[in-house]
């Protein structure tokens, strides 16, 4: 805390978070709100915290931000081009910066009953947020929704990718398709809150960067550093939830025992072990959990946890070039997969399949994978989101296509709650 700042701790009201987000949207160019919804997750989900600021820089200029404050930021998928000889020339749905970080002028942290405001004038912030009027819930107009693939075009690309596997070019590739459209009235805060209702996740976040918004509802951690320990938690393996307890348990067993899903997961675990080995102290890499089964509101996932111990000198800016982008969103081997992703996908991923999170003033950090997330441009009233799955030699095109639609379902449901959908491909 800087010498000019002070703190105020008060009881949290039931409507505080929507009021805080509406107020901050009018008063700050940049903000990040993070919550785990208190979902049980190995090594915990996001802290429940809100940051707002007025000035942002790229990752390459992060040292320009104050050393004694947190740094909140986002990495787009195309940040990879700074670390490898790669390019991104596909169609750009929304123009997003490759990286963006800010330090907060205002921090609001939460526990179950209280909140603590840290700023130059916390009492003024408190009063202004309390006095904020929430928008009246109405139908906000129309939303067009288009998908880059129907089942036939997906199947054709799927076969081409499997041909690369047969040729020995790759073992597994995370292939994604996009949904995109325009809305008559952009409602990023309402959409985020509704997405949290439909699909609460351990890595939920709302990020604002001037006219751009990310509504994130991710189940997947990218990297977490605490002290000298670094953990990665890739997800590979997905199945729907059951309608009854018995059906749900049977589906969980099916996922846990699936040779295909375990093989997918193991390939990415090996890839992440190799990435961590670039920095880890010799002999410290451990697979803490392999093929863990975790259920969320709409979906059950297979999650593995890999950890290592770092040299004292390693910080965020040094760790990211060795690990980004996460292997779960590329496939293996990573470089060849990224080249094929560029060749076969027909949209620029930008923020989708990047990473968002926060670095504290001591250098510890927590960043998630940007999946199950909506990217919105307030100025153009446009949006997009991506969904994907791992294609292996044993994968079935129809099953993978249906998995993509399952992953898209919570965002589509959220859009339908706010808008009248037109041109819906599904």
C-alpha cells in the first residue's frame, strides 16, 4: 500500500458487486474482477478481488509499473509470436492487444461477509458505489450469432488434421472454431453476471480495457506461483453432466476410465513437464495429481497438476516465454501444432486461449486459461468466443463437434437470456 492510500473495511451488501462493476465501468479505463465462486479446486481458484486503474502497458514494459503494487493483466494467444518464429494472419474478429497490464488505483478485496476498499479516498468510493443505480432488467434488443463451422466443414478439417497425425507430424492438436456476432445494445456487465449464474467457475473474471471486455468463465488454471513453487493444471478430457446422481456418477467413471481421454491428458502433462523443465531446479518436477476428475455446473473435466521449484531469480516475465501458450490449447509437439492451427483455423484467436490473472507485489501470481469466455467490443457492438477440443488419432469427428457445442452452450444460453437471437446456426 502506497503512503497516500488508506483502507476501509465494511459489511458487504447483497447488491454490492453489480453496483461496484457499474460504477467502475463509468470511472475507470481498466479493471479486473476475479472470483472463484468458492468452488473447491486443487490449489484453490482465483482470489475474490477487484482492481481498477487508469494506465496500462504491454508485458514488455511491465517494469514501468510500480514495484510495490499488484499487476493485473491479460496475454493474447498471439503473444506467442514474440517467443517463436510464428505468425497470425487469420481474420481478426475483434482487435485485441497481445498483452496489457495495469497497476490498481483502487483495490477491493472480499471475504464472506466483509469487503476492504484500498485507495486514496476509500470512504468516497464506498459512498459512490452504494449510491450507484443499477440498470432495470429489460430485453436489450437483438443479437446475431454465427459459427465458423457446420458439422460437415468441421468433419473435413478434422480429417485433414488426423492425416497429419498419421503422417507423424503431430500427436494431438487442439482445434478451435469460433462463434461471433453483433448486438444492438452491448451489456458486458449484465452478461458477465448472468454467465456466472449459468456457469460458475473457479476462474471467473470480468476484464475491461477501454472499449474491450472479457467475460471469462474458465475451469482451467494456466500457472500459479507461490514462493518458489510453480504449478500448472492442464485440462484434457470432457464429458457432460448427468440428469440424475446415478447417471452423473456413470459419466464420471466413463471419463475416468477412457483410454482416449487419458492419453490426451498424458500428452499435455508431458508437454507441460518439458516446459517447466526449462526453468525448474533439477529433480523438482512432480506430477501431483494425474487424471483428477472434477465436476462443474455443466461439465465434468479431467485435470492434472504438475509442479516444480524455481530458482530465486525467476519472475513472471521470465517464466512466460518458457511456457506460453499453454499446451492444452495447442497440442503436441507445440510449435508444429501452432503452425497447423494457423493453417486450419479461420479466425485469429486473439484473447481467446490466452491468459488472464494477477501478480502480487511480491511476485507471486495466478493466471487462468481464457476458455468458455466472451470477448466484446463496446464501440463496434461486436463479440466472439472460441471453443475447441483435442483431435487425436482415436478421436471421432461427431463426438468432438458435439463437445465443442457443449462447451459453447453456457455462453449461448447467456446471450439468449439478454438478447433475441437471430441467424443462430444451431
